[in-house]
C-alpha cells in the first residue's frame, strides 16, 4: 500500500502525459521531439517524466543547467541531454564525463570549450544558439557560425533559436516570428546540423516551419502557452494539486479571518481550514481570489493565504466533513484549472507548476493506480 501524508500533494498523471505526447506527434510528424524537462520537469518530477517519455521513444531532453543534466544521468536517463544555459570552465570536465551537449551562444565561449576539449583529447558536443529576436544568448551572423564550425575541439550537432511570441495570434507577432524563423534558416540551412526552432507555441501555431526537431515544453504537461488562446490538439492536465479539510468552524456574522483582518463575515458561515499555503506554492496572491472544489462545490478563499494554511467558505457544501478532498488545481472545472488560476494572478501556468514546493510529495499515477510516492529529501 502506497502511504503518504495527506496534507497537500501533487498527483502526476502519466496517462495524461502519454496522451499529450501522442497529440503533439500528430502535429510534428517525423520530426524528433526534444522534451523540455528543466526545473524538475516544470515541477512534475523529472525522473518520472523522462523515463516515461523514453519509453515512448523520446531521445532528446532539454535542461537549464549542468546540475539538472547530472541529475538525469544519475537517474539513468540515456538519451541526449542538451543544457540551454551557461556552464563555467570549472565544470567542463563534467560536461565531458557525463556526455552532456552544451549550448554555445558566442564565438568566445565556443573557443573556450574547444581549447579545453583539445587539452583532454576529446571533442565536445554542442548545439549553437542563434539570437533572432529574444536578445538573450546567441550568435548573430553566419560568419560567427562558420568560426564555431571550424573549431577542432567541438562536435557541432545542432543549431537552434527561440521564439519570443510564437504563441500569439496578433498579426504583428506572427510576422515577427516569421522573421525570426527566416533569420535562423538563412544562417543555418545547408550546414549539416540538426535544426530546431519550434517551442510549444511554434509547434501549435507554426507547423509549416522547417526543421529536424521540435522542443515540446509546457504542452507536454497539458497547459497552454498562451491561455485562453485555443489550441489545435486536445491536451490533458498532468498535474493536480489536492489537499484536505483539516478543521471546520461555524462563525458568526462579523467574525474576522486571517492576517490583516481583510475579511469580515457578512453573515453566519461555515469555514474550513485547508493545510496548504504560499510555502507550498499556493501564492499569497490568491487571497480573496482563489477557489477550491470541495464535494463539487466551489469554495472561495477567505482573507489572506497563510504560509501553511488557507481558510475557505464551505457554507454551501453539503455534508462537508474533515478529510474531504479539496481540489486546488485539477481538470474538474475551469476554476481549478492551472491556466485559469494563473490568469487570476496575471501570470502563466508555467509559473504555478514550477512553484510547487519540494515539500509537496509527487504522487505518481499510471493506469489509475498509485505507482510511486516521490518525496524530496526528508520533507
């Protein structure tokens, strides 16, 4: 029996992940899919996500930094791991020993990598980043590309760019994305490199772009890159956040609730304490805005979200009792959807899933059954 502390937890539905991968394949055809699994797979548990995707045939994984890549190798991931971020020279040895593919965004950095690789008698695998409009990491010209390709210590495998507004339907943004794509292809075409440019927005809205590979990020996890813009495939939310009613209180009209006394009961009410708070990743910004689903009734958050607890109105919840499930993020209704909740805070679903704290266990579900409980450290 899989037992875990039913305070607050994240359920990770691997059937939903498998479904999303197959939906993405409908749009990408024969192109390879690089699964973006940085930030602990957007909070979903990178080990579980990567092994599931490997079983589906994914051979490429993208991470933010070397330590994320090292973690995947330690967890037995065999595929190509591309790190998008900078690795300083103190860790070039680890890049080599772990067979990590490093992003190169300047001639100078490429020269440093090549020099080090030659001193070790090896060639270091790299993908070259082209800046086409994000104005972050990346080379600008074909001359820079040729200079990097000439370096003897590098094994240049691929070339890519990242789109700033590929998830927008604004005509000016569509034209901007097209200009980014053209700049990449003008520099990269006919160089014998794997070309990839389509992020989640590019996959959904720019399927005509050429390339050998795509980078699927947030859509793998069932969230939209630009909510509420419609998407051409059916996605299922992989993560659900649940908690429980831990205490019930009947309060009188005029009773004040939580820090700051920002809520005063307008009538006699029944309220419930839910043991989740901003230290778990349920942001303080949900104070007076968020709603949780309890026994199929939406229950508004009353007053301020605390570090470890939230108080909600359960006056209209039939037969409510301690240990009833509170659905914080789920696919049960729009108001508990991750993207909808992100919109309440003026942010994106990525931020909400990445913010789910490490003290929240990940309860892995496959075939409707709990297969694993992932706890980080001793939390």
